[in-house]
C-alpha cells in the first residue's frame, strides 16, 4: 500500500473518529466520574463497543499482514509505591484538567481555547515520563513485554472470541435495561 493512500485513509478515519468523539461527548475520565455519580450505562456501553471493535480489528488485521495484529504494546511492571503515587498524580491531573487527552482534544475542537494550554502542557509532561521516569523505573522494576495469549500459551482466538462474545452480551443487556 502506498504512503499517499495510507495518508488519505488515515485522514478520512481521523475525521470520522473526531466526528464520533465530538457527537458522543466521549471522554473516558469524565465517563469514569459518571460511574461514581450513578450513571454508568453510557460509559460502559461506549467502552464495550470500543473493546469489541478493537479486539476484532487487532485479531483480523494479522490476516491482512503479518506485521499487524496482536503485539506486546504494553509493559507489565511490578506494583508498589510508584503505582500508588502515579495514580494519585494522574487523578489530580484529570481533576485539574477536567478530563483526559481525548476530552481535551474534543474540547479544543469545539473551540474551547483554554484547552490549548492543557494540550501544550502535555508535551513537557510526556517528555518527563519518557526521558526521566521510564529510565528510572526500568532500573527499579522487572519490565516484561507480554500479551495474554503468550502468557497463557494459547491461541489468541481462545481469549479474544469469548471476551468479545461476553462484551456483546453485556452490551445487549445494558441496551435492554432501562435506568
């Protein structure tokens, strides 16, 4: 596939995703707050839908190209004081910001220019994480790049399809239930 075609597809996908996020008012941090306020249905349904699409997309993309598909994109680190401290800092940042990066981009796209300052402050924050905190934590933790099928030593289909089926059932039950 040529680079120009990939750029065009990415641009069209980005416009569509932006439209969806803006119309849905999607912000995961705000949605998590809705769960504690007593309105969990909306965010859980959105999260389940995103999980279903992404799980099937990653699984079937490996049939398109062997370079795509399930990859160890996350790191499994130990747990301890650093996790508690990071969670508190992350929570404080969400409270100060009023949402996550997705909500920030949505607010900025809707014309709320105060979120331009928030977006620009993500840059030094991420630089701090990548160039200072990650090297420090790599010396403190035993870092492992793994994915669940590799950990359990099973074919990915045995994990993905039951998980997606469970998410579809849960989504359907939430759609039928009125509250």
